[in-house]
């Protein structure tokens, strides 16, 4: 049975609500942290880990509408990955208390298979976009690409490269910049918008310019507007609405009476009603430009 999630996820229309596991709130104090780390998605050990009292107090202040039973469980980085992650920070004189950790998606899709923990396709876009409502207004100047902490669990070889990326991030911090380290290809894709082969780009950095922020906002707004319907375990994107499909949707629900009259029995949401009404709007004709 899935671990509980905040009602706000359901209200926002997140396609993972009710099918995914748990809710892992951000960890640390973003106002005083020296670095911000962005992981992709929590797995079983992160979703089930319990937090310390001081962290729970911060979460309750940040999310007063979320039940304590949900906030008291879940850490973005825990157990083996957390220990190795600490080894990467230690040479820099940093501990996990010096960083603020957040996730691109804050729930786990599959607790038994890490390869299925992160969604794909339109579900991914919608989930990534709706999960931004839990961000605590972190506005970094520079985005540094890095490995995921969990990548070191199976192979310690990339540890020096990860340390080098953190060293670069620390140098930027010393210069007075606000830095976010994007841990993993999905985090890089979500915030930078390109290149998911993080093995080629570890240590690369991108200035988080106004243009990039606008691009992020446009992608996330597009993701939030996607209409996704869940049928059992199948997730489908609804086809683009046309006058023909709208009429077919309504006619599929007609109920005839004994006198041969037909009644349409269809409950429309506000967004569906507005979408159908928009189809009736008269579109202005494009003026032909003389050659």
C-alpha cells in the first residue's frame, strides 16, 4: 500500500498521487546553507527514513498544512548514499548540515525497482512541474552538474570527480554566488533543459540567467497544463480536443427515454467546460499579405 502524500498533490492534479509512495520534503535551511543540492527522486531508504526533531520543526514551519505524520518521514539522501555523499563533502570542510537538499520529484514511483522509481513521458513532465509548488524559493546564480549520490553505492570510482565538482561549487560560493549542484541527469534536465548524459558534463556549470529562468517557467507551465488520465496501471495523455472529439464525448453519454428523446448525462469539470466553450469561439481570420 502506498505511503501517504499531501492532499495538495491531489489538488494540483499530480499524476503520481495515490500511485506513488510517500513524500520527501526538502532537508536543511535554505536561508543559511552554503550549497543547494538537487537530487532526482528518493528511493525506498529515503522515503522511509525518519527525520530529526530540528528538521521536523523546519518542515512544520514551511508546510503548516501538511500532517506531521507525513513530514516526519523521508530524507532526500539517506543510508549508504548519504555516507558516501558525506565523504565527498568532507574534504571541502563541509557537512550535510551546510547544505540544503531538495528533489526534482519528492515521491518514489516504485519501492522495489530503482529503474522504475522515476516516471517517464508526459507523466514525468506533469509530476516535475507540479512538484515545483513545494520548492522554498531557492534562486541560485550558478548550476553545477554532478553525479547522483546513489551512483557511488555500486561504484566508488567516480568519487574524485564528484569531489572535484563540489570543489568548483565551493569556489563559486567563496566568490559570493548562490550555487545549486544538480545531482544526476534528471536534475540537470529539469533545471537546465538539455543534456542528460551527466558522465560527459560532470563539473560543468551554467549561469542561471533570467533567460534560463524564463525557460524553466515555460517548461513547468507547459507540464502543469498537460491533461493526463490514469486507467488502472496505464497512464495516457488525452488527445487534443477538437469539435469532433468534444461532440463524440457528449454523444457517448446520451440516455434515451421511452418517447425517443435523448438526454446528455455528462459531468464536466470547469476546465473541460472552458475547453469545450473555447472551441465555439470565432477565430479572427488572418489577413492575406499582398505579394
